[in-house]
């Protein structure tokens, strides 16, 4: 039975660490806004007549 508690404690600790990392990313990292351009080939916009 002690090995089950040790395993659950390890899992809870790992989850807490991952949750803390995700929380710190949300709080401390600010995303940068930038303009995005995507080139679309003219064949896709104006398909050739068949």
C-alpha cells in the first residue's frame, strides 16, 4: 500500500509542476502582435476553365 501512496504523490507532484509552468506562462509571457501575410497561388483563386 505505501507504494500506491508514493505513486499517487509522484503523479500529483508532476501535475502540480506542469500546472505551475502553464500558469507562469499565462501570467508572465505577453504575446507579440504582428501582421501575417499568406500567399495564395493564382491557380487556386482563378482556376483554369475546362
